[in-house]
C-alpha cells in the first residue's frame, strides 16, 4: 500500500494572498527573506521556515466580520 506521508525534507508552507503582489514581494525582500521561487507564485524562506504568496484580483472566500 502506497502512503502519501511527506519525507523528512518536506515542510508545509502557509499561503499568504496579496492584493498588491509587487509591493508584497519588495516588503518581504526588505525584511531579509530569501526568494526561493519567482513567478506567478512566490516562495519565501527565512531560516528553516517559509511561505508562498500570490497576487489575488478579488476575494473568493467568506467575508470577514
């Protein structure tokens, strides 16, 4: 039976949507985060942790109170 358990070198990354994608990229780089992937989706790393980000044009989820 095949399992889908991540290996020891794989980590879960939170996703942070950005209204102004270019501004967000510059902000994270100014904070010293390392850009691991540059494209439609960006992956930033700091130490052993990281996150992915992408520009969004409109909100598709539930409205926040």
